[in-house]
C-alpha cells in the first residue's frame, strides 16, 4: 500500500475518532445467515458448505467465520460475543459483539486478535432499527443481489475445567468490526459492519499482513461496500429472537 493511501486512511480514521457519536452505541446485534449466503460468496472458501438458515442471528449464537490457519482457509463456528483468553469464566462481562475500526488495532482487548485472528463472517444482511412515532422500526440492510463479507476477529478462551490435551478445551468467540455509517446512503444507524469486497479477502486473512496495513485495507474496502448497500422496512417480528424464518426479510407493503 502506498504512503499516500495509508496517510489518507489515517486521516479518515482520525476524523471518525473525533466525530460525535449521536446514538452512543454500536450496530444492533442481529444479522442473517442463510443457505444462499455461501453461494453468493464463492471465492471466500473453496468447497463452502451449505449454511443452516437463521434469519435472526443474535449474540451468543455460534456463527460461521472463515479464517486462515497454518496457510489453510477454514470455516469455524465461534460464539458471537468476544471472550478474551484472560477471562476467568464465561460469565465475566463485557463480551462485546462489536469492535470499532477506530480502536480495534490498539485496544487491549482486541489488538492481539486483530493482529493474528482476523476472519470473515458471511451474512445475507443485517438489521438496524430507526426511531419513529410508533416506536422502533426494524430495517433489513443488504447488498442487492449479493451477500456481505463482514470483517471480524476471533479469539480462543481456555476452559479451565478441561484438561490441556482436551480438543474441546478452547472455546472460540468473535466480534464484528464496525465503522462510521455516515458514509452509507440512507443510513439507519450511526454504525455499520465493516465489510470486504472479494478483492480484499486474501490480504485480510493473510496472517503476514501487519495491523497498520490491515486497518488501511479494511477502511478502503468497507467504504466501497457501504456505498452499494440498500435497506427496507421489515416486520417487528424480528424483535423476538424466537422468530428465525425467511419471512423476517420480507419488505413491508
């Protein structure tokens, strides 16, 4: 990456750090995984398995995450909600579902995972809520005709109740990286997942890519994806995690 590109990326991130956060919160915690998701991201993983439908993925749910280990790309299923390895148990909080692009490379909680545990979380789209006179209205946000490759980080928590040689000792967890949503047309929330284009998969998942370059890459890639997103209002049935069917992404008449 050229010095000019990196300087521009630093300027963008510096602006985002100082911009007032109108909602004082990150993206809402729901997204969609469906069988069609893997078909729409063919270059992400060779032999991508068919994903189980869940049109209302919520925190603590196992989610599909593509990562690279020992030079091989693989599909893992970490729980959504970041549990750093130094936590004494799975009850300790916080377990953030999001990591901000402005601080993910420097935060004590996230920086090690950002350096060596980057991943891609495939999604058909995600939900956000807008304030209306009749309460909060959910919207489905997506890339028309495609799927989203959300940038994330994965870490492993060692379960002290299990032996060191137990293959189930290490519990994977993940957080989705978010960015300022003011770059997206028709924004619904002030934050959005930072997503990659197919051109960025290889570099993002490459463990040899240093954090500064990974940060600049993600800023540029996610800006490009943001400009192509669309959204429409959907039923408030999505408010309940018990509802997981495909009708949740039907547009309201």
